[in-house]
């Protein structure tokens, strides 16, 4: 649990998300995920190696 806290604080300082968003991202990184789905973290973006994707975005029509 301490690794999530220290990871979140470090990510907050470097990248600027709120502490709670950074805690979610740090935990997901600890699980080895490469993407997080959220409509609230201003997707699409890259947060320290994790892609933030909006689950409600539609894929472009081809």
C-alpha cells in the first residue's frame, strides 16, 4: 500500500493529476496494466506510461 502512496505522490508532482487520480494510475501501473478507462481524467492522454481512454468514445467510422 505504501508503494501506491509514494507512486501517486511522485506522479502527482511530475504529471499534475489530482492525488486520487494519481493513486488510481499508480495502482493500475502496479498491476501491470497499460490502459485505464475513465471519462473524468481528460482522455485520451498518456499518464506516465498508462493510456487514459474514455469508455464512451465511439471508434471513428471508416
